[in-house]
């Protein structure tokens, strides 16, 4: 994980919203089919930056995926 220059409070953004660290815009939640450790998972919710198309998970989503054993 890249080092950050300390917490920055962006103006007008609600707490808890996940922001793309590059674009400083809110990630959008989308549903995709994906493969995770050899298993195909359907309708997995992920977050995608509408600007740079970076995809990421919330910690909660990651926990759901890993917990499906
Ligand atoms: Zn972005």
C-alpha cells in the first residue's frame, strides 16, 4: 500500500464514502461476475471509479467473498 500524506478532509464529502485516491471522486457500486480462487462468483458487488475505471472492494465485500467457503 502506498504511503499517504496524512488524512485529508475533502470539502462536502460525506463520511464513509469511499473515494478513488487518484480522482477524488466517489466509487460507484456495480455488480460483476468474477473469479475468486478458482470459483466463479456471480453478481459480486464491487466499487468502480467512474473516471479512471479503477475497481476495488469495500472491506465488507471482501469479507463476504473470502467467507464463502
Ligand atoms: Zn479514479
